[in-house]
């Protein structure tokens, strides 16, 4: 497997890094991510103008990429910047709209779209979806819809005619209750009560599974980027914080723990690369499940170790570590936690 990044992806990563450093420093991120609308409209417009969303869509559908590696490059940079912009919602929307043969240009240009799949009693499992559609009217509730506040269109998964279908709903026709997630960033509860919707896919299970795999890979890459920054912050702290007249990084016990953190992060990078290479192929779902399980476990470990080695300062609002730690823990809960993906992986291996 080629572990080297292509020139195009390297240029994309560098452009994103420069843009995010200017528009989304951690200090500014803390100001916007926890107050309505829980992200920066200016930063969102800048991401669209930069063309970052085009990297998330396949060329045949009007994008400039859409492969696992394209997704990983974009979200790793978002993770490094702890960016709260609802790019994950656009990724899911683009994959579903492409599967339905819809025009992607409005979303690629920055139109906000959100995808309602999970429900209170079925946060991850497609088989548990109870939202129903009858005669073009939808009834049900979608929970923790990422990017829901401010979205102009909603893509809703609902039971219809014995199949799992995909509908498009105008955001103004539904009751959208927005809020910020505990780690910052916009989410919403979407209430549907005989809400009119346009059928996009009569049998959408395959498209939904593919979109969720792409989203899970994106979260893994985001966690990888965040963990790299956490590692850098931790090493700098161990070099500068003194106790008993010497830097605490000279203590062998802390050296061993810091090295263990580095090893875990490298394992996470390896599985993200493997999942990115397999996305869209026959082993894509299995590799993504492996990645989400392993990265979820490692991300929580890295967050906990970094906080413990920092001590009290690591959980203060003013220190970036606290916000990175919250995001790393939250990533495990998005689009399937470690337990859910382990069960999914076990079932896939048993079926071979």
C-alpha cells in the first residue's frame, strides 16, 4: 500500500491548514462553537469558496474526488483545527444526493443540507428506524441531526412500502430544534408530523450504509488530526512544566506513558489509511468498522492520558486541551460507538 500522499491531496491539505489557521484558531473556535448558531458563517462560506466540499464528492457527480483518501485528508485537517463547521453533514448529504442522481452543485457551493437518520431508540441501527412515510407525508422524530440548525434541506430516512426510503424535506416544513453539542458544533432534533417530503430513493438502504461508512471514516480521520495536536501539546507541556526543579518530562514514568500515546496514535493512523483504501470496495464496511472501533478506543485513551499528565490545567476552559479531549470523546459516540462497531465487525467476520 502506498502511504505517500499525492501532490493534489498534499496541496489540498496545505491550503486547508492555512485557511483554518487564519479563520478557526482555537481561541476563536471556543467563542463560536458553544453559542448559536454553534459555528461561524464566515468560516463556512470560506470553506465553500476554497472548494473543500468538492473533494468530498465523486467526479462523475460533479465533485473532484470522493475517495476515502480525499475524505481523510479534509477531515484530518478539520480535526487538527478542532473546526466546528458542519462538514460532516455535507459529506453525508453529498453521498446520498449523488446516489439519488441529484444535482450536487448547490451543496458543493455551500448550501446547507442535513441528514436525519438516527432516532432516540435507534441512534445507529437502520433496522430500528420508525419514522414512516405515507402518501408523501412523513411522521417521526430524528435525533442528533448534525448540522441541523441552519440547514436549508433535510434528507430523511423513513420506512415506506416495506422498504427504507430517502426523502427530501424543506427545513421550513419541519420543526427543527437546534442546540450545540457538548463539545461544540451544531445539532438538532427534527420533528415530523405529516410533513411533506419528496421521494428521492425508494430503496435507500445501500446508499445510507455507504454514506454512514464515509461519515465514520471522516470521523476517524478527524480524530487522528486532533490526536496529533494533543500529542504535540502534551510533549511541549512535559518539556516545560517543572517539578522538583526539573521538567516533568525527565521522569521515566511519564516518558513511558507519552511513548505509549505515540504508539497508539500510529496504530490509529494505520487503520485509517487501511479503511480509506477500502472505502467503496467489497471490504469497505468491514474496514471502516475496524477503524471506528479502534480509533474510538484510542481517542478516548489519548484524551484521558493527556488530561492526567497535565493535571488540573488540562480541564480548564481556557486551555485548548480540554476542548480537544471533549471532541475526541464525542467522536466515539457519533455514527456508531466502539461497542456498536465491534458487534458489526463480529457479525461481518462470522458471515465470511
